[in-house]
């Protein structure tokens, strides 16, 4: 039985609507004001709120705003007299699902609620479908459907249980730490995952941070201190931006890896350690070794299991999945009620080159959701750099990519998306525009994972 909360300052109308809606199978509570309605929402938990727009103190628009923040899953239908239709339209823009005009016939109210029920059923089914899709393409905390990332998933699953040292490479923002955490979680190691950014700690403190020190080892060493190697015992030490590690410490790190022993600053004896080392860098460490900035022996000791995470521009099929995830997560975190993106915004996000990778996409979505005035993110909500970005085909051509196969896939997918956008999802017409068969188009849509245009 669906629950309806009727909010109106006219007692007679509340009685009439309660009788009518109970007769049609709804469980009904009534409130004479917005304040009373808010307290009832907490205890009654309505599926739908049917509220008048104009009421003393807290009107329908104020009530709607409060519900959008705290109970954005509740569907709101507003009631408005003829003279207040502008307010009803304002409520619709603010997130109300529908409105009924006073005076109304009983069937009009029931019809509005039935339509809202159908919409809620469809939304639940869509949420369930999206959740199934997320589960299918989720690996630990990573969401991806591209072949390159699926291959990384298979590699991590296969080697995680071994203590082998891993080196995760890739541009900033691609998710190297997420891959490291996935390796740790799949390893079965019971100790902690301890991350440290080698470039964020001053050089004179880094040795103490990693290996610890004995009281009196240097001026500020007022007590014994365990280093991160000891803190990671039984677990994983993640050395992010390993390319920033000074040459002097590289020697000590190599010894720790080779002998599984460390020595605190000021100590005379070694300590046995049991941990797994995963390193990450955005640098080309092989080039760094040739330039004398990174020890060759340490490089080969770290590079036992190399994992390269490709940039987002090379796995564009992951973008729609990540957008869906960030919108959902930000709605819960920020209290927003954004339900998605319009077609133009999706196209721009898909075709942008994302030099900051997944981190930049995440920040862009959050910014757009804060700025969005309606239920959908539009192109106007996106940063100027995204709206006026260089054409993705040109970006691919000037990127230095020499593979005809990869470049052709990028161009082909962009053309298919544009054709579907132009034909509003009509696949038969899109196939005609692209001058390919309908069957070939369906195959390519599946191959590229194109949906939700």
C-alpha cells in the first residue's frame, strides 16, 4: 500500500482528499502546515507528498526545498489555485514531479498519483538495472568496462595472492592507488594497507618516515618511533610517486626489498619485516635510469609485476559508467537531486580529452552538480575548458598515437554517438546516416558499450 502525505491548511480539503485516496487503496496522513509535514515525513515515510503551494509560514516551495535535501527520493506533487500557477511552474523547476490545479476533479488527483507510481516503478527498475551493470563492471573499488581495464582486473586477480613486488604506472589521476588497493584486498594479507607519497615528504624526514628512528638519533627525535615499514607489517606498503625517492634512499629501499630487513635511524641492529611493496609512478622509470636519476637495480627489483593503467582518453567507453557512479555518489554526499545529464553535456564529456583523467572527471561532475539548476546537468554547467575543447579526433591524431586500429576505433565510436544523438536514438536512421547496415550498427553499439544517449 503506497503512502501519501496530504499537506494543506484547509481542513475540509484535507478530509476530502484523505477519504478519496483511502478509497483508492492509499495509506494517508494529513498535515496542516509545512512544519507539521516535515515531522510526519520522518515518522510516516510517505512515498508521495501532495502539497498546496501557498500556506502560512512554510509554503509548498519551502517544503519542497527541505524534502529535496533530506528526502530526495520522495515524489512531490503540488496543488495550486489558478492564480498561483506561476508558483506551480516554479515548483516543477525546483523538482516537483507534477501539479494539479484547484479546483480539481477527484479523478485528476488519483490520475496524478497513478502516473507518479508508474514513474517510481520505472525508476526502481532502472536503478536495479544500473546496479547490475555496476556489479558486472566493478572490481573492488574500480569501475570499468574497457578491454584494457578488464585485462588489469584479470592480472590483479591472478597475481594478488603472491608477495611479488608490483610497479603500477600511468598518468596522474588514472587510479593507480585503486589498483594497488585491489591487489592488497585480493591478496588475503591481514595487515594494513599503508600509502605514502614519496614526493610529499621532505627529503630530510623521509628516511625516518619509512624506517623509523631511535630516541636521540637526531635533534627532534625525542622518543623511539616505528617507521611505515613496521606499520605495514603483515600488510602492504604503497610507495606512490616512487620516482621522487632520493638516490640515497633508493639504496636503502633496495636493501630492504632484497633482505626483508630494515634498520631504524640510530639503531645498530636490523629488524625483520614482512610486507608487500607496491610502487607507483607517473614517470618513465626506465628513462629515469638511463638519465642516472633512478637506480637501475632498484627499477628491475620493483618492476617484477608491471601494471600500466591507461589514460581515460584511451578508454572512453568507461566514461558513461564513471559519470553514472559520480552522479549517484554525489547525490548521496551533497544532498543534491541530479538525475543525469542531457545529450549535449554527455557528448562534451565523452569527447573531451581528460588530461587530468578520472580525477578531473570526478571533480567536473561535482562542480556541474552544484551549479545545475534543474534535474539534469546541461552543457552550460560544464567548465569552459570542456565546452571549448579541441575536437577528439584531432586530439587523437596529434597525441603521437601510431596505431591505425586504435585511432579508427576512437573516430568510429564518436561518429556513431553523434549519429545516434542526431537521430534521437533511432538506430535505423542512424545506420542510414553512417552508411552502414542496421546489423553492423547494432554490433558496433554493443562492442563500444554505447547506451544512455
